[in-house]
C-alpha cells in the first residue's frame, strides 16, 4: 500500500471522530442565542436565590458521575419505572425547575436542538460565574441519554476515605488533583446533619467527637444536630464553608486546614498525605484555584459524553422522547 492511499483512508476514518466532539460554541449556527438564553434564566433565578450555584454544581456532579454527563439525573421516575431520582443520594439534588424553564425557552427558540445535558453544563458555568467564581468557556454538543437507573447511582459517600473517593474519580478518568479541585465546590452549599453527625459524638466508638474537628465547631454543630438521626427532609443543615457560603472562592481549603471541614471527606482532604500539599497550595492561591476549578469542571463535564448521533435531544428534560425497552 502506498502512502497516497493510506492517507485519505485515515482521513475518512478520523473525520467522524473529529466531528463528533464537544466544541466551544457548538450551537453558534444552529441556535446562536442558546448560551444567552440559559444565562438569562440563571441570572434571573440567581437574583432570587443565590443557593442555585450549589444546587447546579451538585446536579452536574451527580449527572456526570453516573453514566456520564447525559442528563440522566433529570428523568422523573414513574409508577412502573424508577429513575436515578429514586436513589438515596439523589434526594437532595434540586433546581430541576430551573432546567425546565431554560429548556422551554430553548425549545421555543430552536426546537429539538439544545440538549438537557448541555443546559446543566451551561447553567452550572453561569451560576459559578455569578457567585464570584471563574467565567470559563465550556464546550457543548452533548446529547441526552436513554437510561436513568437508580441502581447505577454510586457517587462517593461523605465518610469515604481519600483513597476510596479517589477510586470513584479515577474510574471516570479524573486524577487526584482533579478530585481535590472539584471538592472545592464545597465552598458553597449545605449538608444535612445526617452526613456528619457521626463525627460529633462517640466517633468510631471512642466516646469522643472526631479529634480532627475544631472543638468550637464540634459544639456548635452538636447543638444543631444532636445525636438523633431524622428523615432527610426534617434534618437540619449547615453550610459546608461557614465563612463565605455563597461565594465560589478558595476559602474551603482554609476552612479544612483549620479543622473546620464539615464532612469526613472534607477534613481528610487536608490531612491525607497524598492531598495535603494540594490543599495548602489552593489555600493561599486564590487565582490558581479559580483556574484549576474551571479546568476541572470542563473535564468533569466531558465524562463519557454522548455526541454525534448517539442518544437524543430530549424535548422535555424529565422524560425520554420515546418509550423504549431497557
Ligand atoms: C468525594 C466526593 C464527594 C462527596 C463524598 C460529596 C458528598 C456530598 C454530600 C453528602 C453533600 C450533602 C448533601 C445534602 O446534605 O443535601 C454534598 C453537598 C454538595 N456537594 Fe458534594 N460530594 C463530593 C464531591 C462533589 C463534587 C465533585 C461537586 C461538584 C463539582 C460537589 C458539589 C456539592 C455541592 C455544591 C453541595 C451543596 C449542595 C446544596 O447546597 O444543595 N460535591 N456533597
Ligand atoms: C463559535 O463562536 C465563538 C465566538 O466567535 C468561537 O470562539 C467558537 O470557536 C465558535 N465555535 C464553533 C463551533 O463554530
Ligand atoms: C433559597 O432556596 C433554599 C433551598 O431551596 C431555601 O432553603 C431558601 O429558603 C431559599 N431562599 C430564599 C431567599 O428564597
Ligand atoms: C461571563 O462572560 C459572559 C460573556 O463573555 C458575559 O456575558 C457574562 O456577563 C459573564 N458573567 C459574569 C457573571 O460576569
Ligand atoms: C503561600 O504560602 C507560602 C508559604 O506559607 C508562601 O511562601 C507563599 O508566598 C504564599 N503564596 C501566596 C500566593 O500567598
Ligand atoms: C427529587 C426526587 O425526585 N427525589 C426522590 C429521590 O428518591 C426518593 C425515593 O428513594 C423519592 O421519594 C424522592 O422523591
């Protein structure tokens, strides 16, 4: 075979791969106002309630870590078919209405063009920027998935060790550094007592609180949470970053360095030998955190995406377009 034959063949093979990728401005020609429409909806909602940044970051995380960023997290369960929303970790994912609102406006402007998975991605980006975080360009072109199964939800838990949590991240192609950076999302939002009450008294059967938590914080949280487990809905919450709870900044890393990590995984991050130096690096490098956070979110947003002709563009983010057998 000569080179002149091999070369065009390679090109033909590569072309579909190149075309079927996420790109910044994917909707430039098919829906030029797409990003603007999403931004407007997010701005409007943010003005009413700043907690949407936390809600969207967590939604994006839960979407991307379960079968990739395919909006599977948005599917409503039905009487006969449970969805990811039925899985225990889903129970406090929120702001589904915001996504619906953006979808409605996008369908009016350009029907059947913009995926729900891209709406989550763009809305997260916009809400992070509004909360003082980086305003980054994010590639789009994701398509929506056809499966949403509660049994597939296995996001890491709050009592995971650093090395256990790392396994979940490496399983989706993210590094230890990405994990430390992405946990910086805990610079906004809240957690229920249920997820850290074990640290406040008789920690691991010692009869004492977790010694790695600042004692002043232990007593504040103990009076908030008590010893009694309650249904999630009635369980109190506290801010994950009690210093600047609505701002996307590097304060989380300073909190955990001072023994003020709320959940065990947060605190471990500052203490584990494999992550401590990343934590102290971010703690006094605000710009470095912002840049790394933007990069890590773009990377998280690219986990196992459906592109090209895979999946579908959902008309309603809560239901698959057509009923299909699983
Ligand atoms: C080892 C990894 C992680 C663990 C174990 C973890 C665990 C948790 C838990 C248990 C909560 C409390 C939920 C509640 O009480 O309602 C929470 C909240 C939150 N998580 Fe994570 N998370 C992890 C990684 C991430 C990542 C990668 C992001 C995003 C990039 C993220 C963003 C958030 C946000 C923003 C909140 C606050 C949600 C709100 O206020 O509604 N987390 N996380
Ligand atoms: C869309 O437009 C932006 C801004 O002009 C440009 O940076 C980007 O590369 C374009 N993307 C595509 C896929 O055309
Ligand atoms: C914002 O939303 C949160 C979570 O749903 C809620 O607890 C809080 O009361 C809301 N704040 C305002 C000002 O509406
Ligand atoms: C982010 O950048 C876009 C376009 O570059 C701009 O329209 C938007 O207002 C910026 N957002 C914030 C919160 O600064
Ligand atoms: C971060 O801390 C180290 C050591 O404490 C110091 O040498 C360095 O100048 C600090 N960097 C910034 C950006 O503050
Ligand atoms: C938001 C949402 O749909 N949450 C669901 C999570 O799963 C439980 C069942 O485990 C449902 O009761 C919730 O409605």
